[in-house]
């Protein structure tokens, strides 16, 4: 599966390919430093996951997606691409950016209530996650099992 491959879609365009026999998916370009994309991405993911997984799983997916999108927009100073693919028992979300610097999981500064927790949340709540290098940039991804407790 080519998660994170670029396409010719326009900014903000969503794709649901269920009609062609592919799993439902969301693909969205995220504009350079456009933090309005964070709640929009959450809303679009919520719609995609309307009938997916056990109670609470889609909320975890929204939270982790917010963290990856925010990190890409704040820490790279470039545009990014969000892709979410829903399989019957699994969700994979990936945010591709165009900067090679890898995210770090580190203990957040207790004096700063809003920064430093994103990758800690991903690390603790995702069933799997990782970073895939590309010729230009990287993809940070996570997976959630639909039925996990």
C-alpha cells in the first residue's frame, strides 16, 4: 500500500475510494503553517470513522492525528499531506512532510502545559507507529486496531 505517495489532488481535497473496491481513505494537503487545518482534519477523520471500531477508538485516532498534523505544520515550516486509510480491523494515519528531521519522543517540560506531549501521546496510545524516510522528507504514521481495548 503506497501511503504517503503524492497525488495530483488539490489542497484540502478528500478521497473516498470505497466505490472502486479500495478501502475508504482520506487524503488532504495541509497548507504551510495553516493551523486551521488541524480541526478540519479532525472533523474529516471523524466523518471517515463514523462507523469504525470500538467506542473511544475514533477519538484516540482524532487526538493522535491532531498531534501529527500540528507537529508537521509547526516544526517543519512547510506544507504536509495527511492520509488516513481504514481497513476492516485497522486504521493507518500518516502525515508526510518535506523535512528530514525526525520527531523525538521526550519527556515534556512540566513548566510548559502545551508543548512536548505530542509524540509521547502517539507512543503511548497508538498500537504501532513509526517514521519512514523519503527522498525528500519523511512520513510519521500510526496504526490503531479497531477492536483494541
